[in-house]
């Protein structure tokens, strides 16, 4: 293991991957007869900064200018005896190669030929499924709420989703590829990760004012991108130039500007309150002309609005309040009823601030560097009471017992240095520190047993503390080192790279998440049924056995909650990628990638798992420790064939394996059971029907509550109904097998049409299954035999196992057209 890590570390340090947010200009230079021209001097000059890069065509006439900052360039090609050719306004796009194949003519006298810098409409060396949104589109396309991820969903293969997790409701920006949940999407900003390693998806948002452009790789991307079986979004932040330029904006809207919609008006409701102000701006320019540049952008959002609850839920809340507050024989009922504040709408208040600051420096003709800082600061009220959750509506806005305050703080600091080793060799190294903390809390006073009765659940509503995800913290600190080495050798464009990441902290703290571990009471029927069905409920809410379930959590009794944090998690990656111009009209892209997740299962503490110890004690086949999965080798193959050699008909295709990284959200419940002191423990007592079960004689808010789990437990309680969490033997990581074929045709000088077909075959997706049934004195479990063909299962005391046994499939077809308009493209 240590030897493998040492080899990978050497690969990272000696030949590595960073310039993911840069672009490339490459091509082949010939004479008018088509013969290759070696020794041609190619110079690309950035029009914003006047920084120039030079290279020379090799013996095959091929050249490649790697690691170019996205923007607009003038490209000049010169060779003694031939007319110098200059192409102006060539666009360099994030994560893409612009191929400029050029034929030089013999010059009778000193001669320069200048042509409009229009990149080919059909990219003859492209093998993946990808699309870019450039600066002009970022500036001109309308975006709801100015969240740049809304632009991503305009591209083929991407679709918006509500969120990847309850702690990200107000962050926005969740997207999905190939029918996924959004957790397997990777984002690179300025060449480094902006990925949430706890819940998956994007880490945090960036201000739209600070984004230069971005590219979305939907399928079949090359080996320098990994840890994602979904898509990859590559973002480049803006940089300053030789001219001082700035922007500013102010958007405002309130309910006075909004017409009442037909259904609201027909229902007799007024226009819901709404107030939103969004303002910001940017400025960039030179610190030292042609050498050092600065850029900064700031954006803030202030929004107050309401979201409605279903009318039935509100009416049920009114009945519940009236019924409980008028029970003379039940003082606690009166207390709870008086606390409920029925509401037709929930306040949704959001305060969001994002900023980006960046400095670029051209040290000399061999070395360039940049440093960049970015942050998002989010505060939201009651954002999870209504938004797209599976829990019942929550028409109770008691400020002392029914609220959710969400805070999010995301920050990223990046530094990168590019070294032009020679005309054919470039190395770029970078380092990043990022952090994200999110916290969702209810300001509900001191925990106590009253919560178990105050927090109530019915089929069509809930009151009290929200069941959607209250009182939970998510945290991530990441230090990342990345490096990229590129070299042109004959017809081959070689890239060798890797990265190394470590996590000083990564995990979840559950302080009674969702009101469950805090305590709650659940009923079979809605309040209207309990009050009207005197046969089933002769004493209404005071009918013995009327409740379906009571949950009592250790947080009610003084516990700090349960920590699900991994200790010492690290990630190592290495890859090699070759772009081979086998023939002038045939390009092969061959690559392979290897990823390794270290301590992804919290191996430092995993042997302390109470579930593992119990399974091992009874000789269960599940009583083994999971091992680090070491088979994440991902081959990638791509081909692009320019059929007629004129760039008008191009066939492309590819195949690859794409592995996901290990997300902590899949393991935190197991990690909690590995800590020295168990936390986030709750006990459930249930009835199978009214008056039948463990609570058959229990009278709501009158009978004493059953005892709950005491804080400070260090072992499962013997004889208790324990829910264990564990892993199945032979656990592996999810991956996709992706097959792709496509065709592009240039219809006219200004228009192309493209078709792509993709099949994704998903393997080893994670799912939960029962592991075994465990019971007995001292050990709360006993092994039992199950039906052939099924995994062993645990009930009474039970343990579920995380398996890698799920499969999925996706078929996708996309058709799009690109048209040149006023020197730019639109699709």
C-alpha cells in the first residue's frame, strides 16, 4: 500500500494535471501541395493582456500551444520564403482545443496574409460530448436568479434538479447528467475541485460577474478528468487586462410589480409578499501593464418571500390547535395547542453574498502565475419547510419551536504557476485550500422531553420541529495539490498528470436531525379524522393507543449528537493521455486513469464499529472489515475521423470507464457507530393499529413518556431493538461504462448540424440491504438462516449493509446546430 502511494506521489511531483481551466490552439501547417512544413514559427497573442506565446511546428508540421488562458487571440504563422499568415480574433475556450490547420503560400516578395480569426465550425479532433458557454453568452443570456448553473442546463445532456441534499436547498445550482441524482457531478474552477465530498455535487456558487466562460463535458471525456460517472463542468474565472474595465448592476422586484396569477385570484388569496434586491459589480485592470493584472467581483442577494402550504394542511393545523388548546383534562395538550401557529405560507428569507478576487502575473516569457480567492456566505430562514422534501407539509411557524435557520460558508484559495519549459513542453502546478460548513438549526430552546409531544406528525402535515433536516452540520476542509505536464512528440500530444487531496476535517454532526432524535409523536390519521371518527377515536386525541409511533432521542436527554466524521481521508489520482494525429484527417485519443480513495471508510476507527463487532461475534459472513477498493483503473478511447479531409463531415466515437469517488454521505451513519461514545440514538415504540402494540394503552400528553436512550452510551444496549449499519463483503466503487458515437456536418459556411448517441451502463451503484438478524443476552443479536438467494437480514435488532449491487442504464440522443452570427456562434 505504502509503495503504491509512493509511486503515485512521484508521478504527481514529476509529471502531473492542473490546467483544466485553460485552452489549446493546435494544428498542422502545410504548403499549398499539402506537404508538411517544419520550422514554422507560430505566435498567439492575447488581445486583452498582449501576452504572447510562441512555438515551432515539428517535422510533421504539427504544433500545439497548451495552457492558454481563455480569451481572444491573434495567431501569426511565419516561415522564411512563405507569406506570413495572421488569423485574428481566434477564440480559446475553456477545456477545449481550437484546431487551426493552415496552408502557407510561397511569397514572391515580403507578404502578409490576414484572415478573419474564425475557428472551424466543426472541430475535427473532438471525440467527447461537450459544449461551451463563452463570455458573450454569459453576459447576454437571461439567467434566473443570476445563478450561472442555470446556463449549464441550456447545454445538451444537463438538467436542473432541486438539490442534492437538504443542507443545499438555498445554494441552488444542482444539475444532473445521464439521469443521475446530481451527486456524481464534478466541477473544476480554475483547474481545481469545487466538489462537495460529503453530499456530492458542487461545493458552493460563484458570482456570475466573475466567470469568464465554462465548458460542460457530458460524456466520453478524456483521462485527465475523473472521480465522476456523471458530467464535468469546467469553469474559468475572469482576469484583468491592460484596460481598466468594470460592470455594475442592480435588480429589484416586489409584489407590487407582480400580477396575481389566475389560480391565486380564483381562490380569493392576495398576492403573496415578495421582495428581492440583487446588486453587484466587477472591476479589472493592470497593476503593471503587460505584466500584472487584477480583477474583483462582488454580488449580493436580499430576498424576502413566502411559499404556500396546501390548503388542506393549513386547515388540519387549525383544527389541531383548536382541539389541543381546549382539553381541560390535559394541561400539556393546552400548552402544545397554544404553541402551534397555523400558517398558510412560510417565510423564506435569504441573504447571499459571493465574491471573487484574482491577480495574474506574467513573470517572464517562461513563467506565469495567478492567485485567486472566492467565497459564498449564505443565510436562510425556513428554507427546508416547503422546498421539495418527502416529509409532509409544515404549516406551523411558531418562532419558538418551529423554524429552521440555515447558514453556509464556502471559501476557496487557489495558486497556480505555469512554466513554459520549451516550445513543445509545458508544466503547470497548483494548490488549493477550500472549506464548506453548513448548519441547520432550530431555535427551539433547551432540549427536553416536551419535544417528543410538541413535534407531531400526521399523514398530511407536521408541526413542531421540521422533520426535513433540522439540527445538522456538514463540514469539509480540503487541501489539494495538482499538476499537469504536456509535451508534443511527433504526431503525439502527451499529457501526464495527477493530484493529491487530503481532508483535515470531513463529515456530519447530527444533533437530532429532522426532529427525530429530538423526539416526535406520529399519528395514524389526520386531526380531522381523529376528531370526527368517534368509533375509531371515542376520546379524540385522548383515546388510548391513538398514536402510531413515539420517538425519543438522546438529544432530548442532553446528548451533543452524533459525529460522522472521517479521520485522515486522502485521495490520489494519476493519468496519462495521448492525442495522436495518426493521419491528417484521423485523430485517436488514448488514455488511462487511476484513482485511489484512502481511509474513505474511516479505517482508523472502523474496527470500533459496534455492528461489526456483533456480526463478527456470531460468525456472520458480514463480520469482516471493508477494504480500500484498489481497482479503479479507467481506460479511455476516442476517435475522430474527418471523412473528406475538409472539415465538413466528421465522425467521432469513444468508450471509457468512469468511476465515482466515495462520498461521505453514504457512510456517516456507520461512522457514528465507530466513535468512542455513541450519539444520535433514538428509541421507537410503535402500534400496528389503534390500541394495538407497544403503545396500546398510551394516552397522548397524559401518560408518562417511555424512557429514552441515555446519553453517553459506549455499546449497544442488550435486548434493545438496535439498528446497526455496516458494509457488505467485497464492496466496490460505482462506475459507468460509456459508449458514444456522433456525427457533425457543416451545412453552410456559417452553420453546422451535429448528432450524438450515448449509452451509459452503470455498475456497482450503492444500495442498502439487510445483513443479518441479531439477538441475545449481552449481544443484541442472533444469527438466523434466510431464504436461498437473499442476503441475510436483521430485525428486532437489525443491521443494514451497504452493498455495491445496484445497476442502471441510460440512453441519450442529442441534436444541435451551431450558427455563426456576427463573428460569434449561437446554438
